[in-house]
């Protein structure tokens, strides 16, 4: 237990020229409160509220207060932030759902390997405690800095999780084909989480030996609790092989981009 006081705290900020109270739930320390307010997660959320297509942009809604409920650290930086925002629809006077689990931007990579007239996709399997199951997923990860280096994160995560080294110039950002108004990212659970994902494509031709070496390979940063097993799945079976939303989103983006002639010729 921290020696810091855990009494509820209050801080006032200005949003859209209006004062907004930021409060703490019991158990949040002063240092956690300060770090939460100053974190890139919270600041980006405020920026999104006021930006293009932002909830506060057209004056229909107002932000009255925010309750900081939970702060989780990854080392010295905040990894997850849980808070509740009181946002009112001015026309009806009703409060809209405002529970937020903030974790920030992330990347996912669809790796397609061509081998002997067959296309394979590379997936990772690891335990996901929130759903209580092992899940087959795309190689993916969260951005761990504030620089917004999506492609650099994609390259690093693929190498850590599969052992495959990608060249940045050989990857294609599938989400970049979305309309600018979307932010060119996908939101897997916008009703409760701020996570936005850039989806990348990497295609290459490999030998049968490479496929065999990847199948069942054990990877991951064990010191960070990553215990990963690599799976290689025929692409034609991919859409039925897992319920992971990132896989299904990547398939849709890839197939539509291919249909519309947006991908370079193999």
C-alpha cells in the first residue's frame, strides 16, 4: 500500500472554453492522478473529443466531468487507464454512455507466405486472460512511445512474435486505404475502448522448409510474460480458423483492396 494519501482529488481543466472537473475514485494516489491527467492516453482522448468528427466539435454535446477510476503501469509509463466521462446530449439533457478503457494505438500485421502454389497466413497463439482462452491472432502490439511509429512497431512486433524480419519498404498499410475522415485506423471496440489499430500487409515467397520451421515455433519475450506459439494456416481457411477480430478485419481490408486494384502486382 502506498504511503500517499488516497483521498478523492479534484482538478479542473478547460475544454471548449468550459471548465471540466477531473476527479479520482477512492484508491487513486496523487501521483497516479497527476500521471493520468498528463498521460498521452488522456490527452489524446481530449484531443479526439474536440477534433474533426469529435463528440464536442459541433456543440451538440458537453463534457461536464471525468472520474479517474484505474491506472495500470507498464514499467514507468501508463499502459491502461480506466475512467468515466459525464457527457450530456444538450438537446435531450440525457447523459450518453461514457465508460472508457484507454490503451491507445496499436498495430497488427497480416503476413502472407506464398509456397508451392499455396498461400499461408502466419498467426500467433497465446493465452488471453480477459477471455480465459488461448487465441489465434495476427502478430500485433501496442505502441510503446508517443512518437506514433506504427510501421516501426509493426516490424518489431513481428520479429519478436514470429522471428520473421520485415523490411519497412516491403509492408503495405491496409488501413491507409480508408477514407481520411475515418482517421485511417480501425476501432475494434469503440463502445468501451479507445484502441485504434493500423493494419499492415506483408507478402513474400518462401520455401516449404520455412513453413515447417515456423509451424509450432515458440517465441515471445518471456520476461514480459509472452509465451507464444506460431501457427501457419492456409489463407483460404483463415477466416474460419479464429474469432479474432483483427484477423477478420485484415481479411476484409486485404480482399477489398485487392478487388479495387489498390495492391501492387505480385
